C-alpha cells in the first residue's frame, strides 16, 4: 500500500505557529521524545495520505541557522545532516521581514521547501496584505496561506505536500557579491565533504558552523575570510547578512502591501462619517455625490459615445440603395438599435460608478442620511437602498424590497422604486440633452434623477397616508467600514450589467424595433415612416392627447406607446422613424423645443414602469398593487408633463 515515506521538517521562527500547524497536519498520531543528547522536546507525527507516508518533525524554532544556540544547532543539524525530504517553513505573516529572513536561509539548503504564510488573520487585522501569487511567481514554488490555529489553508498545504516531488529545489538567491560567490565555489570544490552544498559553504564563510569535525579547516577559512574582507572592505558576516536583508526588503516591497489596520480603518471611518452622515452636511454631500456621478457619466462617457456614433453613421453610409432588406438594415438595425447602442459607454460608466459607491460603503451611508428625511415622511430609511439600486435597473431594485422586514415597507418601497430613474431612461435623456441642453447636460440629467427621488418619496408618503397608518420603527443599521473600492470588481460588475443591457438591445429592443419598422413599412405602397403608414396612423390617433404637454407629433406618441415595453425603445423608435443620428437630431430639433423636450423627458421618467418591472412588482407584492402602480404612474406622468410645459409657457420659456 505505502509506496514511499517522506520525512518533512516543520521549521520556522519561534511562535510562528509551527506546533499548531504540526498538530493540524498530524492530528493525534504523534510521538514525543527528546532530541539526541539534549532535553529539548522532539515531536514526530505520522500520517498516511494515499500511498504516501508522511513523517512530520516539529523542529525547534529559530531565527537563523548559524548554530549559535542549542535550538539553532538542533534545527540546523536536522536539516543539513538528516536531510529530510522536504521542509515546511512556517512564516508569521504579521512579521513578514523577520520571518522571511529565515526562509532565505533555508531556501538555499538544496531541499524542497514549502513556505507557509501563517497568521494570515493577524496580518490582515494589522493591514498587512501578502501577495502569495507574486511570491510564488518570484520563487517558482507555491506559497500557502494558512491560519494554523483554525486549520484554515491546511488542505491547500496537503495538496502541495502530496506533490512535493515536483517542487523546484535548489535556489540561488541572487544576492551576494561576485567575489563571495567565487569563494563559495572554491570551498565547495576543495572541501566537498564538509561543504557539500552551497548553503554549507556559505555557513562556513559566515563563521557560524565550524563544528569540531571541521576544525581543521579553520586556517584555510580564516585566510579566505580575511582575503575577502580586505577586498570587500567590510566584515564578511555583515556583508552576507546585509545582502540577505536587502533581498528580503526587495521581496517585501514587491509582495507585501500595507493597508490600514482594522483599528485605523474604524477610526478613519468615524472621521469620514462625522462629515458624510452629519445632520446638516449629509444631505448636501449626497446631492454633491450624485451630481458628480452624472458629471462623470458625461465627461468620461461622451467622447466614447461620439466614437460609437461616428461608427454607426459610417456603417449606415455603407448601406446604399433601395430595396426592403437595405431599408431594414439601415432604418431598423443601424438607426433603431444603433440609436440605443451609442449610449453604451455612458451606461457602462453609470454602472461602474454605482458599483464603486456600493463597494466603498457609501451607499449604506446614503440610506442612513436619508433615514431622517424618510422618517419624517413615514418611510423606513432602509427603503432607500432598493431605491438607490433602482438607478441601475428597477427590476432588481423591486426584488430588493424582500430585505425589508414589514409588509408595509415592502409595498410602499416597491411602489416608489419605479420613479427612480433607471439606466434605460438614460439614453432618452442623453439624446435630448445632447440636442437641447448641450451646456447643462449633467445638471439637467442630475435634476431628472433628483426629481425621480422626490416623486418616489412623495408617492410613498401619500400611499402610506391612504393605506397604512402605523408608526415606523427607527432605522437600526450597522454601517460597514469604508474601504477602498476595487476597480476590478466594479468594472466586472459594470461589465456584467452592460452585457445584460447589450443582450436586451440585441433581443428585446431589436425585436420591438423590428415590429415598428414593419409597421412603418406597411401598407405596401405607403411611404416609409410617413403619417400614412400603419404606425403613423396609430401614432396620429394617440398624439393629440399629448398636445397639452407640448409634444404632439405622432412619432413621439409611438415612442411612448412602445416605450412601455422597455424605455430604451423610446430612443430606438425615434431612430427607426427618423433615420440615422444626423437626421434624428435635426428632426427632433424641429419637432421639439427645449421646453417640450423637458416635458417629454419628465414624461419618460414617470409615465409607466416597463413591462418587466410591472411583472416583478406583481410577483413581489401582488396584482392589485401592480395595477395601482401602473394607474398612478400614467396619471402622474401625464399630469407632470403637462404641468412642466404649461408652467414653462406661462414663464415665457416655450
Ligand atoms: P510555535 O512556537 O511556532 O510552535 O507556535 P505555536 O503553534 O505554539 O503557536 C503560538 C501561538 O500562536 C499559539 O497561541 C497559537 O494558538 C497561535 N497561532 C498559531 N497559528 C495562528 C494563526 O494562524 N493565527 C492566529 N491568530 N494565531 C495562531
Ligand atoms: Mg512549538
């Protein structure tokens, strides 16, 4: 059964966790005796894994291996004379440099070495992050992270041990001056019995391991040493130690990252929170953060959006000629779906920044700040989290109401969420502000988002008055410590959500746009996308309703009708009906004024949740509420659009 037997030494600094690790590896199978000739305890344990018998030996803790103390001599002798089949070097990660020094010594012993980064919990608490992957890359052997006292990482260690035969063995740390290297080589050649390895030759030079049996070398060694010292103009042992430390520092610089300790983090979090969640400053800070969010959505996203725009225009100009297929590709595919896709960069940035806010811990602060305000309105502050998530997409936001404890909060929040301006509305805003509000783009979009919040909260407040009366419980919320958000995580999360958006554009939005294109091409003989087409007739029948809101073109009516399926479709519809970007801009420019553009954006924001959101509302809180949600939003959206337009006109803006 047992194919081979391997002796593995467990080495390391005192208190690095050797015994704990040894116990984890061996369980109860250990023998305790003494090291030969001394009273120092010797622990041995046997374990059989597969067809290999492992014999672990817990050797005394040492800082070096120059045999200057009894413990060091035992450890040293065991490693150099008994030559185990491998050495586990247990390192206290919280004191990396000192522990790693020992590793550099053992690493030169010509034995398979398995470095273990123990005490990783302590290190983390002190804000010390070890990059085991970089260490592994530098040394070409796996570094295993463990918490020996809890048995964590031990199975990873087993995996390495079971394949210990595959480990790269001798290291030559590139650290000593060339002349030291040449003397090392000379020693190894001339005295191969006492200096069979580079490590031992180095030890002899270092002056530490001249034991009785190599006493006869003293003279030769002394000569070599003084020769070297003369040329180096320094003490040899100092040079060697110094070079090792330099090496340790350079490795630490690459592989050890110092972050804030838990206590420092808590202290800093408190300090930031005194400002960010301050009774008076918290609200303004939230508004500022939101404004900054949209500023960046434009500042960073627009150049990319422009590229995409030019790309689609270029594509459209390639598609020449008449014919039904050409028309479909040009009007339907490129103009319709393309009109939505040009805004992908802005949408990606929005998702990215929301993820950053979430990851940094700020989003929970926003809910906390909102609590006071929400409370005054009879809502739970925790409701604010689903609402803020609604900025990304209303669907997961409605699902998030499940996290609220009581029925009333769940219902009110689910009914409030659809007014939060989701990313599907963003293309509509982007399209219109790009034409009518070029100078104040981010401010206008920011205002629409704030308007969304105000409507959401107001709707919840009124509904509470009508349907529920009981008082709200105060918000007890544990605010997580801030931490530097991970760009990678945020980018990945934004990538996933953007991919979802793209998929939606490629399937659902594309399908809807296709239907609009078909309806715009029928009946045969009618001019494409004219008032005489089927779609034109549908739009014209509905359009007069919107006259009081300032937009009564049949195209706008069609856009709103189909926008019920998904709000991106509003943009897609305009694309299909008006053609590519340039045509689209000039058509909208003549059909809308800045004022009616504003009322149209308000309408888009409020007038109805998309069909998928309605389905989720129905699933989460029931059919009657979903019907109510639709009824309220249609009424409110229309009323607000009319209000914006009429008030604007009275003020002389239209
Ligand atoms: P040795 O001197 O190297 O044999 O170290 P021990 O195994 O005796 O461990 C020293 C102390 O550190 C003991 O109290 C262990 O419980 C504790 N310890 C060992 N490993 C860990 C670890 O990974 N994390 C923490 N927090 N404590 C550990
Ligand atoms: Mg011990």
